[in-house]
C-alpha cells in the first residue's frame, strides 16, 4: 500500500463494509483485523442488548475509516 487515499486503501475500506477487519487483513495488519472482527461480530451477535450493537457499529465505522486512511510506515 502506498499511502493514505491510495487505491489499495480504498479497496480495503470497501472490504471492511462487507466484513469488519477484512480490509486490515488485506493490508497485512493481522492484529487490527482480529480486534475489529471480534468486537464487531460479538457486538452484532448481542444486538438485543443494544449497547454492544452500538459499540459494534462504532467499531465497524472506525474499521472502514482506519483502512481508508492507513499510512504504511516502512
């Protein structure tokens, strides 16, 4: 990935729309991918408690923005 706003980052952000953490996995950031996936899937699974679903929604949006604005610091 070359930098913020690059085509690779946009593709990663689009992947995150469908499954949280997938974009980070595409970017090679396994730790962030696992955290976003667990929090979002767990929160959405507990939707009837409302608060976990709200937290999951916030993390889902955060994962999309994180993938879109990621800068590789090589």
